[in-house]
């Protein structure tokens, strides 16, 4: 890891300008994803998160699928802005798909009926933690990423293309690559309006 934890958290931002000229090995990317999936906590140790890593032609295929799906949705409308956004994601090195195994959630709902309404919420919490840790780890290695949500529009075709089980629910897509432009300025609300301390 090239950055300490606080620096990586601070500098983790939405980086839209990316290309595929990364200096990080596929083995390191695999290590990051496997570390996150193994060690991120989950409610009742459910381990419901599922990740799919797409690079090379698989990465390109994802954004081709997304582009054509959105083009159909727009119909005859102006597609210029959307096309530029799709091209920017496709220009990266890879995309990580974040999914949740709904069969795990359903099983917990059946086993612990008292908490049934909470398990889908806790599943989302788990996915969010995976997203943050992977994103921060990519940042620590000098990679830029964003978090996208083209689900459920692309769900069926994505599952078909990569033989993803139907019970894996797509939550988010994270295109990543070598940063080519910095993140925009970020404004912060006063911490005293957001945090309370008591003794």
C-alpha cells in the first residue's frame, strides 16, 4: 500500500478521468478484492456480498451493454452526454461489480423472523462497506474510480453475459483505471453540525 489509511480515505474521490494505462498488477487488484471479501464485516456473519471483476474485453463489454441499454431507453433523444460518460468509463482498466446474494438474506429472514425487515437493509450496509474498502484500497495504489448505478436496467444482460446467478442482486458498478484528471473541489459541512460528543 502506497498511502497510509487516513490519507487514502481523504484522497478517495470520484475520479471520472481514467485510462487503462495502470501500473498496478492484476495480482494486486485480485489481492485487494479478495482481502475485502474475506475481512469486511456482515450482519450475523452472513457474508452475503459477491464481487465480479471485469478487465480487458469483459470490461469493454459491460460498458457496451450499458451504452446500448441506455440508448434504447433514451429512444430518439440526444445521447451525446450519455455517450461521453459511457466512453469515459470504458476508457478505464476495469470494472468491479458489487452484488448481494439474496438467497443468503432470505435464509436469514426465515431463521430470524424478528429481524426479517432489517436483513435487506443490513445487506446494503455490507455492500457499502465493501465498496468503500475496495475504492479506498484502489486509491491507496494510485488508481482512480467512481461508483455507478445502472442497475436494474442492465441486470438481465449482465447476468446472462457472465453466468451470474439470478439470486445475486446487482448493487453497483465501479469503473477504475489510471487517473488522468483530478477530482473536483469538495465542500464540507461544519463538523459541529454533524457530530455530538458526550461524557
